[in-house]
C-alpha cells in the first residue's frame, strides 16, 4: 500500500537506529492512554493499542484496505501493520504501525487536532511545534489568513470526507479528530510572488488599453463630420428658433 515495501519498514524500525526514539516515547494526547514514538527517519509512528482496539481493526481490515484502494485521497490514517510483542513474564504488547503525516519537520508551521467543538478546545500556553486545538485555529487563522480554500478544493475535500464517514459508519467507528497541518511551501511562495507580479502587470496593461480606447473615442468624436448627418452649426443654433415654436 502507498508503495511502502517491507524492506523500507524494516530499515525504519531498526532496533539500533530507534534506540533514542523509543526512550522519547510519550503518552497520546487522547483519552486512550496509549504511548507512541516516531521512527528515527520520521516516516512512521509506532503506537500501542489495547486488545479491543486490535480486535476491531483486524475485523475491519479487509474493508479498510478496499476503501483505501478505491479512495486514494482518503483522509483516514494509513495503517501499515499491527504487531504483537511477547516477552517472558510480560503481558503481550500490541503495536500499530502507521504513516507519519507530518514528515516535513522544519517547514511545518502549525499542527491542529480538531474536533469541531470549542468546549475545552484551547491550548493556553504552547511552544512552536505543539499540537493545538480548535480555538487556537480560529485565533491564528485571523492573523495568518491561511484558510483560503479554492472552491474546487473544498468540494473535493468534502466529498472525500463523506466517503470516509460512510466507511466508518459501516463499522460503527468514530474518528474523534481531524489532524490539520499547516506547512510552508517555499515553491508556492515563489509562484505566489510571480503571480502577484503578473497580476499587477495585467492590471496595468488593462488600464493602458482602456485609456487608449477612451482617447481614440474622444478623438473620433471630435473629428466626425456631423454635416453628413444633416447637422450643421446653423441647424444647431437654437437661438434662431421662434420662442413660440419652442413653447409648442
């Protein structure tokens, strides 16, 4: 799926290379109490899951794979494997391997965990890189104005969300939040500046053309021989007309 090969997963999950990442594992922001950490190359997230979560996912696995095949742009998290680690005198640990949506690192400006609510949905004190919530998004969007969606993009996103919701409903599942990542795109900044310059040049050219058309129209009116239409200076001299005729 997604062109991910087994060799790539093995390399990313190398025990030696992930030693530091494992010790940086932290508790999920959700209520599940699960722990997670990033692979050393930040391609994947390894997250713990309980027995019930494992059973639900394994049951839905065939439909899940079919849904992703039919919906290449699905917003549902990409899960590449579920593993159980068993060790002597320790309860089995179930692990979920999923794609890391936020791989760019330095280009990411904001990360939001959205639930469509404003109740207890604000991070009061935060540092760059912290995961923020709904109220933070509302406040920051006013300042940065980055939620400028194209109409076609909005239509495509809403259609995909609807397809994902139908899949989740079919399995009595609820997706508790939407992860929104705001990433700075250097290439787009260049294109945006070029478009701004082109837009300015187009407006200037349009104004120049309108001025030329206006000047030509005025010049044409000034040089038109009105006598061809039977209109002369004498015929336009209303002072020669009898006042009585004007009254009638």
